C-alpha cells in the first residue's frame, strides 16, 4: 500500500510517500481502506518535534480521523463487522482488549495509544484498527464528513459537557472559531441550547461562526475580549469559556467569566504557560479552572449517533490527495483555515 511517513523531525518536506506492506489484522482487528482522513494540529507539532505523545516513535504515519471501508476482518470480529462495511474509527485505544494487536495501550492518563498519534494512522491507503472501535457510517454520508467527527467532536463534547457541565440556557465563549475543535464546539453548544460567543482573527471566520449558530462574535486580535464578553451579557460575563488556545487569550478568558464561571482548557496551541491574572478575582468570584482529560470509550458511540441524527453542517476547508499531504499540512500551518482539511487516499 501507499502511505505518507516521516523518519525524522522537520518541516513538511520530511513527509515521504512510501510503499509498505498491507497491515494484517489480529483476531479482534479489522483493516480499513481509508476513504478520507482529517488532519489535526497534532500531526504538525509531532512532525516538528515540538511535542510528542507518550509512546510516539519514528518512523511515524500520522492521521487520527479515519473513515473508510472494511477490507479485512480478524477471525474473532467476523460476527460484528463485515468486509464492505462503511465505518468511522475511534482513534483512542482506550478500552481495546482481548486478541487485538492494539490491546494494552489504554492508559487514559499515561501512555494512551492513539491511531495516527502513537501508532500508524490514516495517512495511508489502509489502516489496522480494533474491531471494537469502528462505527457504521450511513450510506448517504460522505466519508469526508465522517472523518471530520472523531477527534474534534469528542474533544469538544468532553470539554463542554463531561468536564464543564454546560447546560441549556448558559453562555459559552469559544475561541479560535475557525479551528476544528471550535467548529464542533459551536455546533454542539448551540444544539444543547446554550448561547455562544465566538472569537476569531478575521471577519470571514466570524461570519462563518455566525452561520454555525454563534449569537455574538468578536475579533480577538483587535477587541478587548473580556470587556466585550461582559458587554454582550449585560455585565454578567459568561458561564463557560472553552479554550484550546492557551497563553494568548488566557487572561481575557479568565476575566470574561461570570461569578461561578468555569474555564475549561482542552489545548495549548499558542503556548503551554499561563498566569492567573488575579487570585482575588479567582476566589472572590468562585472561578473554576478545569482541565479536560481524554474522553472515555463509552462517549464515542452516543455522540456519533447524535452526529448522524443531527447532520451538523459539513465544514471542510479543503481536500488533498494522499501524495499531497505536505501541501495539506502547509495549509493547516497557515492558520487561514475554517474547519477540517481532508486527505483522500
């Protein structure tokens, strides 16, 4: 099979299109012919060597978000999955047990195995997957739309609901509205009955955020975000801030919160350090700062069902052939992106 791999850290030029043997399933595994694979920021930071997940090794095949067709089935999986099934894949290897070749990497808070993160992923024509971690894709859903789901929707939902406890009628501030996680978070929060305030760095991205259901938007490069958040909430502030930007907007996020507000952190794209700007504001206002840890295996299936039922708008920024993976990553690095970038092996 063809795959895009890299053996050393560097820029997009380290990505190489190579020929590899097709993966062979263990008894509890399947092999998926990749119909679409979505890019994530992790693909870039690991390729650069800026940060790597525990258990990551070189050479590496990236690609966490995979949708495609089952083309080989292990002996123990034949009763539940069949050749020809259209599936989306849960990339987290939490909960993989038994005779899967990918069992034993399920430590949520340690060396958690991740397809495309620590082991070979979807930048390839075929990918080895635990049979327990595939979910049927409706016949009328394009593989690209299915591939937009796994990482960003699970990250957003776990942060908003499992961690921050967002409920109908509350207000939530979501930064970096054009990113995959934020696109998912906006849609999920609106669907849950929350009022969404969204920020981004361009008017075009803010317009798209409004189309997805945000009620108020602001440019986070030219606006005093905390003052704006209080203005549009009648001086109260927001109940929840969903932040994966980190350093750049941390202070604004803290001061945007209402009494008893919750700041949930699920990423650090602008830096890994943050300073609490005022301990007095923090304790006097009862502010909660929450870290959103990895989602659990039992969260994927119900959220996938919701995704299929609601048919949230497909938000794909661009599509590339597998051989053009380097160009796809360059586009993601440009930050001039709204939604997901897709590879089509």
